[in-house]
C-alpha cells in the first residue's frame, strides 16, 4: 500500500514539474503521473514499483481501484501536510502507478505468466502411484453402492458354508450378545463366528486408527488381503481392546474384512471403531461403509517435504535434495510392493514356463501407464528388455524396471511435451486436472486414436470423469482450501463459558461442513451462490442439543438437513464450524472472521500489517463489547489501511458467539451487526448482517473472479493468466451463463487448460500440409 514517504515524494515532484516543465500541464493525466514518478519516486520505489533495497523494500501493488488510491492520497497525504496533494496531481499519480505496476493486470504485463514445467505435487504423486497399480486390478465398481457391511453368521468357529445360518447387511459393527447365541434356538456354549466384508471410505488423507473391543477372537484386515492390521485370535477371557494404524488417501474406498470367533469365552461382543484425521474416536459411521469389496490400494508411507504454496495453491516447482530422496524412497517402497504382488499383477504363477514373458509384458504396460504415453522401441529396450538378463532373478529385474520408471523425468514431471502437445498431452492434462492422477484406460485409448483434440471430446470425457470419486475428492480438497478448514487445527473453547463444546462436537461440526460442501457441489444445480446463500446445514443429535435446534435425527451419528431463518444464517459464511474456527477461546473475533471474509469470500488481497499488534482482552474495559474493542484497537490511520475493509465484514457476524451460536446481546448491550463497507470500486454498501454480506459477495464480479481464479489454480496448478488475457472474462461469462454451476465451471476450466496450444498446432500442421 502507499506510504507517507512515497506520497511526500509525489507531492514534491509535482511542484517541481509544474515549475520546471510547463509542457507537462498540457499532457494527459497518465503522462503527467509518469513524469512525476520518474523524476522523484523511482529512486526509492524502483522504475516499476519493485522497491529499492535500503530505501523502501516493499513493492507497490494491491487491488485498490484508481478512485480509492486517489482518495487516500487526497485525504491523508503527505503525512506532514495532509490534503495538499489533491485534484489532478493525486489522480495523475494514482492512474500511472495503477496501470504501470500496481494492479494485477499491470504486473502481468511486466512479468507475463507462462505455463511452467512442474513436478508432481505430493498429492499427485501419492494418487498417481496408487492408480498406476490399481489399473492392473481390472476392477469395475458397482454403480449403486449399498451402505454398511455384508455380514455372514456361522454356527461354528470356522467360516464353513454349510454352517452359515444368517446373511445380512449390517450398518455398523457394534454388537453385544452377552451370554446369548446370535441364533436364539442354539445354546450359548456352542461356538459361533461372524464375518463382515465390504469397504470403508476415507474422507481425508492421513493416518487412521482402528479399534476393536471384544472378549473374543478377532482379525481385522484393512486395505490388505494378506496381512491383518489387528490379529487377536487368542483371548484373555476379559474385555480386551486392540488397535492398529494405517495411512489412507482421502476420497477412496479400501477393502475391509472382519473375522470374529467365539469359543469358550463367557460372553460375546464386538465394537469396531476408528479415529480419522481431524476426528475423534467413534463407531465407524454407516455413511463411510459400503458392501462392495474393492481391491487394495498402495498408499505410500514416505514423507515428502511440503509443496510450495506461496502463491495460494500447491504447485510442484521446488526440486530439493529432500524431495529427490523422498522420491527414491517412494520408488523403492513401490518396487518392493510390486514384487510382493507380482504374480497377481502380471497374471502369472511361479511355475509358468512363460512367466518371464508375462512379467516383461506387465513391466512394459507399467512403464507406459506411468509415462502417460506409448513407449518407443528404444525405451522398451533400455528400460525393460535390457533389465532381464539370465544371471538376474526375475524379481530383481522387476525392481530395476520400477525404480527406473519412477525416477524418470517422464514420470516425475508434467508438461515435458508442452512445445509439441498431442492427444496424450491432452489426456494427461485432463486426468491431473480432474483427478490429480494419471489417465485411465478410456482416455489412453482415445488418445491413441487421436480423438481428444476437439472441445466436444474433452467436454464429453470431462462429464464422465467428474462422476468418479477422485473428482469429488479433488473438489472437496479445493473447497477445504477455499474455506481454510485445515488452517484451524484447534477449535477448543473455554470449558466454563461453553460447556458441551467437546472434541466430539467439533468433529460433528467438521462433518456437517463437509456434508454441506459436498451437497452443494454435487447437487443438480451445483450452484456457487448456494455456497453463500443456502439457509440450511446438516445436523446430528449432539449438534441439535448444543445449538438448541428443533430437529430429531435418527441416531447420534445420523446427520439431517436442517433449515434456518434466512435472516439468521447464510451458507458457509455462518456455518458454526467456521465461526468457531475464526474466534478466540472465550470470545468472537471480528478480525479473524473479517480477514477470512476479505480474502476468501469477497476476494480482496491483504498485505501483512506493518506492525503486528496482538489482541489482549485484559487491556480493555471489561464492559466494552468485542466490536467496541476492535474499533478502538484498529482506530489509527495505519491500521485503517486494511481494517477499513476487514472490520465491516467481521462486524457483520457479531451476532454469533465464539462457538457459532446466534445471539442478540453482549455485555448486556444489543449487538450491532450493521456496518458500511467500501467496495473495490470505491462505492459504499451497508451490511445489516450476514445475509447482506452473502448477497453482495454472490453478486460481485470481483468476488466471482477471485473464486474462479482460486478454482482454476487448484485444478490446473498453473497461473490463470498463462492461458491468455481473455481467459478470466470467458470463464466468468460462461459461469454466469450456466447460472454459476460449479461442475460446468470445472469442465470449462479443463477444456481451456487441456487444449491449450492444441489449436495453434493444428493451424501449423494445416499450413505445412
């Protein structure tokens, strides 16, 4: 933002220009501002506002309009004589710096954005390896998934079909038979057993703890058909607890097998629980279980260094020694897994006379899928054939192929063929945009037939691909970034002020927010406006009790859609999870809420404050409301540079306390949620509460542009401006035409990014022909 030194120089230079160069007076404002800047400002701020070390290091850029820059200069500068740089002088300088280097468009002209060669991000690497091996399972998922696990009950300790007396779908595994047999007519002393099969859906990526409480024998298999996560077939006679931990990738299903044995124990019971990332220990909810048993997935345990997120989205631009070592460890781990599963992956057996032929074919297919394009004859010889020599064990040859493949730039980098994009490039762009993973068989087949170069083909495939759970996982990942759900690790509050706001309730709130985001994104309308304006959330019994809601979900875990008065709540803006996340332990925080709303909802940029001032509640009169305290804390002109935007937005949510409960009074005073907000174009709007704020944001081109840009960056992992100066305008127009349909916006983004450079290459080819 502008500072006093900068404005003083402008004012001095304006006087000198008027005295020494009368010809400037007849020039337009832009030329006048440029002359003033060159003569007296560049020495401190640089020729392009980039800053000068030792004088004024910070670059001059932001998202204020010319009108607002002019007003700030006219009213407050120079600091020692405010109000003396007015009229054409202030307007001339504002217009020049805005168009030369201050605005986003100006900075893009100085340093044009380009599509960069990037490596796989951490998320992309894990997904790619998982799907690379998954493509050899030849598994076709069911179109209709049934919730729960498939249970089979046996009148014996073993799982013998002739002893099976019951088969049914169980919504959960939580049974207490006590001293009774599951089959009423059979005495308890007889042994019996149960077996449950199906899959568990992982909502987020991370480590999952599984717990089994039982006095009986138990084996639990999670994502591994051969090695149990928990094996406790020998019992102690008492109620024992067993646990195990496994890493899972979010948005995917993993096979589950539970085997229960009752022999001579005095009672029979079993409870299966988990503790997911950001969650609490609980019986695995029915919504996370399906009866279909999917193949296992390789989830690497390697720890990668964090991706670069300095521009607001994760991107693979940093190549460090730590990252290189991590990819080597990952390649070794993958090679060991492949060898362990080699016969299943290659569809061979140790005794087959043609086993090596089958394994070499597998290795070629493995490398071709990993490279995202057909192998050349030279690549087949170098990477595959030459690794199989008579003196080497087949398993060792396979390890060498896997290591060579996963350490190759062809696997690790995206965009190696940007200069000569073809159908395989399009397939790669599409799959990483929608799935953060490699192309599937259908995309590869179309690419091989040169059938992916048209807008129609890309759109048709995109519509197919967004129905895949991986696309849902990617959209959820973006929405988590948008609402900053992972930036709030600790939502705990003062137990005396907010009894009942327990870790279990916090977990419920996170689930509620996830269900809301998913419901909006994958509804028929898929409306961006609903993210801001919907007057409902998902609530379970615990939430209903704490927030005093009149709803009666079936069961503690069951979440039901519950509507509110539109004047009271509005979309994500007033979801209690976010209201609690952007609050202090004892009070609300208009500043934290305002910063979130400024950056993520209305889409305006903020720079770091020149001086960090911590909020200390003890320093204020205890009779003051939070709004009064914040107004006092941020009253200085230096603070108001940013807080004139932050505070009005934060104050609009003051009718919600630190845990997101609606209130009308604070400190025995009526809460005032009314505030005047100055928009990016300089106009003033009055907000009477969150609904007004949501209506403004949902109708603001500036807010929509910011949302579209964030969505584009998260999907493509490249700067939007690298795809042309008119890309934003096109996306906004198509977004409006689709009535703000998120799925259609995603498809349009994929179309633009996937075919980038293809039309140009078509024209070149026609000319050559």
